[in-house]
């Protein structure tokens, strides 16, 4: 029987990329410590921040909710609230909403729900249907990403927040970097990392405190803690380029343990060099809603106008 390298208890996990062998207690502590380390390393928070945590009801956001609520307890001037975006995905979102609500109640974290239907007039399902009716190729993951960002900006303004924390793990961040490279979007590439500073008055800085934690370790943490979470994937997941990139990244990591950490360091350096050497278009004000935009309209208003919503 393998023993934990930090005590004499039975080990439950071996990290392929580092060789660490850990018991339950020290594995959980290592995840908490890594979130603390990421927050300090990337200077994510200040003691008096007003933080909105985007919580979906999945394992990642429930894990981050648990860890951030413990951290917030040590900073009396800080404020932490949870925000769930209800996209309106039939047979999927309702169960997750209940899970998120119960988790927030248990930890005494205020919970707010914002829906696509109320904000934009249509659910994601209805947007996909509308795109099909207009003979446009439905792109649900792109629609969702654009409108979720918009919804979180609306929530942060209404709730007077200056930071939005998302539960993107290491796998997610690597996939996002690669996705933006595949799309040839260098501007988005530079905003794919652990911290995206606000570039427009009234919009929050976005942070990813779990950037140094692989997805499989988030899953194990959630299982060991006994979190009740949404077990099913979004029904639209399989239809995206991201899902193909996910398969590629998983294959690379299984064959070359630790390569995701190497990629993260490399992508961060490339992004920083791009910020210094390239001149990106100036952020403007959307003609319709006043949100940040690279052109006449923000991405959300552009999408809704295209679908004639």
C-alpha cells in the first residue's frame, strides 16, 4: 500500500506530472494551497474587492465557491456573491440552478440568477432555432460565450462588482488559448490568461483562480468533498471546435505529463509579447447598449441584430 509523502496515511492519488503521492487530507490541502498561490502569483484580488463568482452548478464552480468562501472569511472588507447565468437549455439548466442555489445557501453566499430570456428576449435553444430558420449555421457555443460575457457584465454593474471570478481550470485555459490561435484572433489570445484587466470603465476585471489545477484534480476534489453537482455535460458541448481541441490536449497530457503547465507558461509569454508589440483596435462604446465594442456594435448586439432579435 502506497503511503502519503507528507504523512503515514494511505495514499489516494499520485500526480503523474510531479510524482507526488498524497492522502485525502493532503490532496485537498494541495488544491486549496494552489488556489491561494495562483491568487498571489497573478495578483488577482485586493482585500476590499467586490467579487462575483460565476457559478453553473458544475464541479468546477462548486469547488471554487467552497474555496473562495473560506478565503473571503478572512477579509471582512471583501464581498463575495455568486451569479448564475440561465441560458435556457431545456433539460439541463434547471437541475444545475437548484444545485447552485443550495450550495450558496449552505455557505451563506448571496446568489443571483440572470437569464438570457429576460436579458435578451430568447433562450439559447430559441436562438439556435432562429439561426436554423434563417439558414445560418447554428453556433450555440459561440452564441453562449458572447451572451454570457454580456450577462456577467450586466450583473456586475447592477451588483456593483469590480471582479468576476470564473472557475476555468488549467485544461480550460489551455483550450481557450489554442481555440483563439485556431481562429487567428490574436486580441482574444492576449485575454485568455489568468487575469483579464478591465479595458473599459464600468466593466469588471476577470480572474481565474483555478488556472493551475488540472481538470481531473478538480473532479477528484469535488468527489472527495461530496459535492452534489450537475453530472451531465451541456448538450451543445460536442458540436464545438473546443471539444476537438479538448481531445487533443488530453492526449498530449496523457503521453507527456506536465505539458499543460509548460504550454501555459509559453502562452503567457507569447501573450505578453503580443501586448507589447502589436497595436490592437481601440475599445469603443457600443452604439446600442454602451458596452465595450471593437467596432460600431458589441458582439452581443451584433449577434442579436444578425438574428433580428
